[in-house]
C-alpha cells in the first residue's frame, strides 16, 4: 500500500475527457427519481436566472439613452415639465428593479431546492451503496480493490450526483445568458463574440486537464487514505483504545498517520500550485481580451458609431458575458470531475455479485444429513488451506473438530454455511449440493456462532433477535433462547432486562464481560428454533468451567435429534462427541470416538494427555 510510483498519466486525455460524460444522464435520472417536482423547479429557476440578466442589461441601455435624451429635452424645452420628462425613464428604472428582484427570487429558489435535494440524494446514494454491500460475498469484501471502491464511493459519491446536476443546470443557465448576450453583441460585431470565446478557452482546457489529474491522484492515494481512516478508528474507538493505551501505541500510530498525510499532501500541493498558476496565467488572457474590447467600444462611441447607452450596454454584455462564459467552462470541467467520481460509484454498484440460484427446499435424500465429498478450498488469491476433506454427519450425530490454530476448522464451517464455495469437491445436504439449496431455507436450517461473533450496540433482546430475523422483536423467543444459552440469569439482573442497551456507544449502554457476551452469542444461535444443524465455533472459550459444563449439558439436551458440529480446544468439551475429526494443515489425519482415538495413540492422544497433564 505504500506509494511507490507517482500517480499514472491518463491513457488518452481527449477520449477519456469525453468518455466520462456518459454518467451525466444517469446522474440526471437519479435526481429525477429522487424528486421530479424539485428537478422541474430547478429547471424553471435556471431558465429565469439565465434569461433575465440580458433583459436587465438591455433595459439598462434604455435607461442611459432615456436619461441622455430626457436631459436634452429638459434643457431645450421652453417650459420644461419635469414629471413628463422623467416618467418614461423612471418606468424603465422600475422595470429593471423588478427584473433584478425576480433574478434574486430565482436564485433563492435554486439554492433552496439544491440544499433539499442534496440531503435527499445523499441519503438515496448511501442507501444504494449499503444495499449493494449487502449483496457482496464475503470473498468480495475481503478483496482490497473492491473495498477501496466501496470506501471511495462512500466518501465522495453521495454529494457528486447533485453536484453534477447543479453544474448541468448552471451550464444551462449560463448558456442561456450567453446566447442572449450573444444576440446583443452580434449587433455590435461578430468579431466581438469570437474574441469573447477565444479569451476564455485556454482556462477551460487547463481546468479540464487538472480535474483529470486531481481524480487520478484521488484514486491513486485511496489505499493510503484507507490506512489513515483505519488508524483514526484504532486511535479513537473504545474497543481498541484499551490496548493502544496499555502498549503506548498512540505516538507510533499518530506518527504513521502524519507520515501518510505528509506524503499525500506533497502530491496535492504540487497539483494545486500547478493548477492555480496555470489558471492565473491563462486567466490573464481573458482579462486582456476584455480590455481590448473595452477600448474598441470606447473608440466607437467617441467616433459616434455608438450611443452612450449602447456603450454601457456593450461593456456590461462583455463583462457579464465573460463571467457567464468562464462559469460555463468551469461548470463543464467540474462536470468532468464529477463524472470521474461517479464512474467510481457506478463501477462499485455494477460489481457483479455471485447470484445465489438455488431453489431447493428439500433434498434428494431427506434425512441423509451432511456430506463433504473430496472438498478442497483456497481463499481467493491464496494457497489451498483445506485438502480433499470427506465427512458424513447424520441427523442426531455430533461431530467435534480438533486441530491446531490455523489448521482449517473455521474455514470448513464457512464452506458449510456457504459463505465460500469449495474450489474442488462438493458439500451435500440431504443428498443435494449445497449450491442448489434455497438461501433462506438453508439459513433457517443452520444455527451457527463464530468465535468472532458480533457485539451489536443494540438492546439485549435485539442482540438475541438478530439470530432469527422472523422473531427479531419476539420477547418470548428471546426468553427461551436466553434460557438455553444461560444468559437469562444476568439479563434479569440488568436495569431494564431485555430492553437494556448494550455497549458504550449510546447513552446508558451497559458493557458485558467476555463470558456474558459469549452467552449472548450462544443464545443467538438458539433463536433458530427450526435449525437442525447447530455449529458452535469455540463457544465457551471465555466461560468459567462450571458455566462451560452447564452449556454443554443444555446443548446435548437441546440437540438430541439435530446434527451438531463443535470446534473447541478443550478436550473436556470435545470428548463426548460421537465423532471426533482431527485436522492438521487442512488434512483430516484422525477420525473416531474419544476412546478409539486414545487407543490409536496418535496426535489426538498426545494432545489430550498434554492437556490432561496441565490440569494435574
Ligand atoms: N479470510 C481469509 N483469507 C485468506 N486466508 C485465510 C482467511 N481466513 C483464514 N485464512 C487462512 O486459512 C487457514 C485456516 O484458517 P482457519 O481460520 O480455518 O483456522 P482454524 O483451524 O479455525 O484456526 P483457530 O483454531 O486459530 O481458530 C489459515 O492458514 C489462515 O491463515
């Protein structure tokens, strides 16, 4: 993740420039879906704010010329009537005032609708991002490139669609103003129009180029930004701060955080300086053309080709035209930038997901139980961690998995729960491939707790309820699950019972001990009332000996006619299983009952005696 090379140059600047505009239409339709009324309101206000400035300028010319001629009339009249002389001019002044008020109204309307749309759209895009996240497989989550896309999308893209639409409207507004100014200017000279455009073009080209550079910089540095976000989390979250403090890691991590910033900042500074310097130099060209045109109009007025009112009007048209042109060009290069960011959002949203096609709700051989047939597995991009595993577990049987750390026990459970697919071989449930099963049926049939279960910052009852979405709020089910998982005792002692908030993130949240949390997780697995496969991955590691013995007594009671799989490093727990499988580096090396394995005097026997000795 360290930044080894400078960020890459674009492939073909011109084609990539126009290529990115393909997302504009999608952004517009996204805004339309969010609120058609506000989008129409935006369009209307844009039109009003676009046309009226030229009208106001034209009225301005009428005022100046009106004043000049009124002065003349007033001066030369024998009996000057002030009221009669000034009325027409005052009428024009009032009209201009009205127009300016309308422009202000349209602009307020624009900004009000923009800020409301920003909130709605931000929410909509965030929901889209999170919905997509729900469809990704575990393997995709572990893919750092995809994770980068997700992070970038979340960080930036929720504000970009509206940005793009605002700029599109601003472009439209300025284009309307420009056209109306153009109509006025062409009457003076078509050359004047050309000068106006030529003066602004260089700034636009440089802006477009630097927008592209900024986006590539953003993309290039995203792994490092992610590391920064991670360090922020470690340094400022309650679940990691304990260890950070004890090990005195604050300064080390903070230094790393600063170093990343320094590295990223130097690239950003370079880009900003280049962008602004070129912007200034090329902007001067625009100013130069404006003053050349200014001189020209002045000369024409002095020689009598233009009236004073026309001179004021053309100067205004020039000045405002130039502002509108440069605003349009800035909008275009901004749209280019927004499109680049949106391309990232859509790349993420269009990420293909592993669709679960299975529809089976019953297997070919009901009652056959679980079979692993020659199953091998490698994590994406990794080496094989399970090799040719074959097992059979019948209903009512219990299986224990034993093996050293990293031997592949949890991985086997991940395959069984279909979080990953075997790279070779197949897993059958009731005679049918796991892949062919309907996802919801499968979910209902398997109750599992992993060793790294989640400690939800929710109420106690909800922490149990997540075990079965259909009974998320069912207090009776919470109670019976908590009873089986031995959590009911301490829950009753809590201030609000099942309604007590857990964790420290929210007000009045209660923290639990490691063993208590484990009892919550265990109860969560019992929420699946209809599950006939129960998997416990080191469920009692944090419990005291008495609690552990009790947990297993209840577990056996509860699971008499079910298939159970238990992973534990404690042999006292494992020994009662009907079938014990010893895994070593992804291979099954021994297999049998406790007594049979002891008699074999192999790896199991050695480990068992080693542990037994520790207790003597
Ligand atoms: N998400 C992952 N991506 C890549 N490799 C992984 C992943 N999870 C585990 N591994 C690797 O797979 C192997 C088996 O890990 P697994 O978690 O199945 O072991 P385990 O037997 O459950 O260990 P423990 O007793 O420590 O819980 C290990 O070598 C580990 O490095």
